[in-house]
C-alpha cells in the first residue's frame, strides 16, 4: 500500500498531465488524536509518562484541585466575596495538560480560563483568589515570575507571546512561550498577526486553543466557517493539530511534543484542544438564555476528571482511600486558602498611584495627595 | 420544589457516607452533572444530578451517613434573576429624587473683567461697577481700572451721603421707581400785579385755586393697592433750599388762611428750617407741593413728585417776555409755571385745568 | 560637531542607545535593509546586525504587542510605526497593556518600550500620512508622550525615552525631519523628560506649543518683537506627564497665553493646558486663553493642506485678540 505522500505525488503527476499550466500547489490536513475514550479506556498505546502512576496521579490531582478551586471561587462570588469569575468547569484537562508539558523556565500566557495551568506552574490559590477578588497583588506571582497575568481583551496577549518567544530566540535560551486562548480569540486580528509573525520568524512559541465551543453565547459554528480552528495555523505556515481536550493524556502529549519541537528550534505549533464549557461564561452570565440544559447534559459524559479516574481505577492505580484522601486534602487546602484570602485587607489607596510609573510624576503626586487627603512623604 | 433522594447504588448497599459535595446551594446544575461523591464499601462514587435545576438545599454534610432513599438535594425550579451583564454588577435604579427647585433667575449682568483686572481693581480700591469698559466685548481692562483709579484720586475722597442729602437721594429714588410723571407748562402774565406783591403768597393762592378747580390734584395715590384718596385740606409742601440741602416743610391748611396768616407761617417756617428746628411732623403730610425755583434761576422744569402726592407746581424766574396784547407786541412780566403730575392718578385734562385755574388766579391784579 | 537634521538626530540617538545597551532593539516595517522610509534607522542593520534591527511583517498591532512581550522579558524595544496614520491599531496594545503592565502586576512585570512614529502634516503627503494623534495618547494613564521640536531635542529626548523604565510614545514631526538643522553633540546626554523648554523668553505673552509648530510660533514671536511685544515661547516637549509648573510660572509673568498645535482643536492637548492654567493660574490672567489649532476636520489632501495648518498669521491674530485686553 503506497504511503499517503506517494499517492498525492502520483495524483499531482496525473493532474499535470491532464491540465498543463494548472497544479495543486498546497494541501493541508489536520490530524486529531486522543488516547482515552470518555469512559477512560485506552484506545491505543499510551505515551511513556502514562506508565508512571505518579505522573498520572499528579495530573489527576491537579484537575481535582482546579475544579475544587473553581467551585470555591463560584461559591465565594455567589456570597459576595469574590468578583465576576469565569469558571473553567469541564476544561480542567486542557489547562493541566498544558502546564504539565511545560518546563519551569518556560513562560505561560493564559487567557482567563486556565486556572489549572496557573496553579500547576506555581501561582498560589491565594493569589488566584486575590486577583479574582479584585486585588492587583494577585498578579504579582511569588513564583512563575515571568508568566503573564490573565488577559481580558480577548486574544491581545498573542502578540505578547510573540515578543516573549522572540526574546528567548534572541538570547539563544532553550525556553518556550506557551499562549492559550479560546475559540472566540481565533477570530481576532491579534491572533492572526501573532501566528503569522511566529511562523515567519520561526519562534519557540506554542499556541493552544482552549476550544470550549462557546464564546459567551456564540457557538463555534457561528464563530467561523473553518472546519477546524487548527487549520488557521496552516495559513500562517505553522503546523496545526486537534486533540481531545478532555483527555489530559492527549493534551499533555501533544503540547509536550510541540514544546520539544519549539525548544529544539523547530518553530511554532498550534494545538486545538476540543472541550466543552460546562459552566456559564462567567458567574454573571446565565447560559440558559442561549443554550438549553439538554444540550449541556450529554457533555458531562466527557468529564475529564471522571475519565482519568476511571482509567486509574481500571489500571488498579487508584482506590477508594486515595479518592477520599485526595478530596479531603484538596478541600482543606482550598478552604484554608479562601480563609487566608478573605482575611487579607485591601491595599491602601496610594497603590492606585504608586505603580503607574517607576517614579511618580509631579502632577500625579498631586492627585495622590488629593486622593489620600494627606501630604505624602 | 423537588427532592432528590440517594438512589440505590447497587450491590445491596443500604447507605453511604457522604464524602464531598460538588455543588453548592444556589448553583444551577444540569442533568448528569456530578452532585456529590459518596463512599460505598467498595469505591467512592459520584452521584449525578437527575435533573436540571437550581440546588435549593443540600440535605447532608460531608462525613454523614446517608441511607438509600433519604433526601440528598432539594431542587427548586425558580428562575435565576437576570443580572443584565456577563461581567461585574449592575446596580438597580433608585427612585428618582424630587425635581430640584427651579434655580433663581440670574442677577443683573456682572462686570466683565479678567481675574487679574479684578485683582488690580481690588488693590487700587476701585469699584469695577463704576469703571468704563474699553476692552473687547465690553470687558474692563487693567488700563480702564488704572484710569479710574487716577480719576478717583483727582476727584477727592468718596463721601457717603448723610442727613438731608441722603434723605433727598432716598426720596428721589423712590419717586422715580413709583411715579409716572408728566409735565404741562405755561406762563402767567403778571403785568397787572400791584407793586409790592408777595410772589410766594400769590403762588400759594394759585395752588389753592387749582385745587379748588380740580380736587384730584390734592390727593394721595397708593400705587400698590391702586387707591386714590382725595384730601379736603390742602397741606402745602414748600420747597426750601438751604446750605444743608432741600427741605420741604408743610404749610398746613393753606386754603383756609388769609394772606397775613400765610405770611407769618412762611416766615416762621423759614426761620425754623434755617435753625434746623422744624419738628419732624412738619416735614410730613404734604398733599401737594410748590417749588419757587425761579428765585434762583430757570424757567420751566419737570420736578420730582414725592409719593404719595400726585402733583408739584414749579414757578420759574419772573422776567419780561414778549406777548401780543390788543394786536400789538408788548413786553409784559411773565411768570413761568410747570405742573408735574403723576399720570397714574391724574389725567392731562385735569392737570391742564388746574394750571388754567392757577394762572387765572395769578393774572388777577391782587 | 556638525549640523544635522532632525531625522539624523534620531538616527544618532538610536545608534548611541544601541551601542551602550545590548538590550535595545529596533523593530518595525522596513527598518532594516531599507533603513526606514525616512532613513531614521539608516545604517543600524549594518552596524548592529539582524538580531538587533528587525523587519516585522505588516502588523502594527502586533508590532506594539510583541514589543510588550519583549519589554516584559527585559529588552528595550524601540518600535517604529511607519506613519501615525497607521498607529491606531497599536493603541489597543498601548492602552490595554503597555501602559498597565507595571501597575496590574504591582511592578512584577514592566514595559520599558518606545513607540516612535513620524507625525503631523505639511509634507504634501497622501491621505492618512499627516496625523497628529498626540491627544489620544496623552489621555492614556501610564504612558509618556514626547514630541521633539528640534534636532538637539530629538537626540536628547529619544535617549531619555529609551532609557526610561516606562512606555513612551515618541512622535517625530515629519515636517521638521529635514527642515530643521542644528549642531548636535553626540555625547549621549539625555534631556530631561516631563519638563518644558523655553526657547525664547519674554514678558508680554506666553506662546505654548510643541513639535513642528515651533517654527511658526518662533516666527510669530520675531514679528511681535519688531512691534515691541515681547513673547515668551514654551516648547512643551513632554505632553504627558505635563510640566504644569513651568507653564504657570510663565503665565504669572506675562498674564497672557496662546496655545498653538497642529492637531484638531476640539479635545486637542491645548485644552488640557488651558484647563490647568485656568485652574491654577486664573488670577494671573489679563485676558482669555486662546488656542490656535487645526480645524475640526480631516486633514485635507495636499492641495488644501496650507489652508488647514495653523500658520503665523493665525497665531498673530490670536495674539492680537489677546493683547487687546490691555
């Protein structure tokens, strides 16, 4: 059986014979991959790391933590103790898979629905609560010091990722920038521009599309006519692929492959992770205005956490005591962090001014004085 | 409200320990969404939601043992309120406050002057209101202020009005604000007067004659209530000019007094005025006024009526004038008369008839 | 030390900055081999190589955005936007990110970048090549907006901008690129940011301006001098943060102020200056503050350009109106 490439080659030859002066000059294909089916059964040979229980448990734990944080955040918002919060319910595998595939020295540029990745990379629960609770100190990460804070104007961080990756390349550092954004972001010029520049400059940059099928109330089929979002990379001369975003093993494997390629100088890569937004767009949104509960329900069957748990249990790697212990530990950690967050008093009003520039210009100093009603030092 | 009970978990298990809730009260859940993890003998199992709806109440706590069939979750089917946003919070409208009262109409146009000019005026002690403005758009410039300051120093210090002068200013202002003056004038031919005639007395008698002919000029008018009061007794105000200012003492009941009595009264009045011993009461109550300004000069004048009076008769300088008598041009002594009346209360015809009567009286030999 | 033009002064400053700090990068469209469409980056590629001088694809938004990423990583990118008519897509990155990065991360990430662009009309260019958008940038908290008016100031202020730890929008008056010449010493000395300059002292009226309008304003001051009116000319240079003290000092002395800018009048930066003088210098004023600006219309095509640009006659007319308040 000739290879696919050979068949295409033969087709080109035949075409050229039939129609001199016309030829197919470009084709593309987008590959999709997953390792676990929704019930957690392995569909094919798993990647090496999946042989190691510790690796899988770490992934499982991170997703459970992400979900517990998420639920706590929503609960705090509902009781008036956190601001508007974008839940990532059901999308834990995308975030955790990305972060697990990165190295510490790499830089992550999230959108606003990758809490699991931020937590894996060392952003603390308290910092996340602080930020979503409306305090800038939440973006002053104690660890992951070079990671970017979340980005609200959709897709506008994609060019930042280009700059970060360029910095690595100019300095000959073996570091990779990873930029995550949603399906809606792929309609933005910023993203197209960033893909293009990353491609032509062959930057160490991995783009991950967290495709949860919804941009607030606009479903993916109304967002673009493209059959896949991954193929938008092709237009920039970059390889693109799709993975099952609810299979954390598949996400990690694909991102790790892309990151390794980038680190080795192989240029940028785009991964479209297919998942589903089980929650409202934010805590202020009511998705029932535009989608029915009956549309959502079936997607619970794709739950990434259940899937991996079933897989672990099926391989004898996870027992009841493990589950109970983990839930208790995570619950305690999240509760404790929430308490810590709630006990932190707000910053003084002077901080509105003090970080606007490196040193305060005179006219701003006067405003600061007026705002504080006192003469500063 | 519907209650979801712990379902049969299979394998003959009668109860389970609740490990962890996955939802909170108030959450909206969809069917198949995991509600809770419970521990059975063999495993920790997730229990999915049987329906979509809002979680009203969680019926057990982590660590509790729940029997199969016991209440787990209460759902309510209430609708969640529309927040009207996907980010942040929108405050609802508060009842609108009562409409603010209409602002008071703006005062008269203030002086137009730049701040530095105002500061200069203040420093130089110049009242901007009296400064003539030569700047664009009627603005007072600093040159204007400086000019005014110089003029003021040349002019001598400002003296506030006091006493009689002040009273005159007050009264004239009041008159101007209320009265609607009109003046009719004429001349009396007094060629026939005997020598030694007392001009003042003759004028007083002329006023009496006028009032007798037209009582409406011996009256008080209340402009606010639009009421006119005819007065029987003629209490004549006599304008007396002194070094201190204008006085108008009252000669009472001139209509009933003979010439000698009037003369005595006038002399006494003049003495008292000069000596400043006129009682205040005698400066009030004039029903009509006479001003013999001709003693000083001037022929005709539109004089000022002090309310509530309605008329003032002014007598100008007696001088020879050309008249036509028996078809011939001759020089006779003429006495100019100006009758100013308040046209709110007195008609032109009444005024003219008053004057005619006064002149007829004056033109008698004695 | 020889006389150089304003664009040559820009080039000189870039050379100096790149030589003294290996983190300084120049990027933009056509900045490398072409040396920039106005030759501002001429010779930089040859001297510093393609890893310091980068031609970007045609994407102004991304140019500004990737500069943010570079700056957060410790580089000092100097991004060229070819014409201010094309700078508008970059405003998103400047407003939403460059100007905020320091404060929203509480100083963890900072943004020492410069966006430089030729600005203003009077060069008989086609549409969209004669913009004066400085007021839009001046409205953004956390940005610096700097406009040089001479070769020496271009040199000194650009060096200061590149060395500044915060983002700077550096708008170069296209009209003066070749028209302004003076001696500039390549001594690496920066001029102070956040400070007005006083190219001409006077006592009767304060003329406030920036950029290319300095030419017409100084000419007007000369004309006035011949008539016995002593005009003080202030070159604002850094629009934001504004050196209010220097402006107030001058108005306290003269009592009169006319502000001149090429940008459209309404919402132009002259309004901010007038407001500040009115707020804090009102009692010094002998006359209303006047502004001479571009009309509130789109810049016309070249044939009508001279009817749009404020000129000496319009400046003098405003001055005379103000002097009428003697």
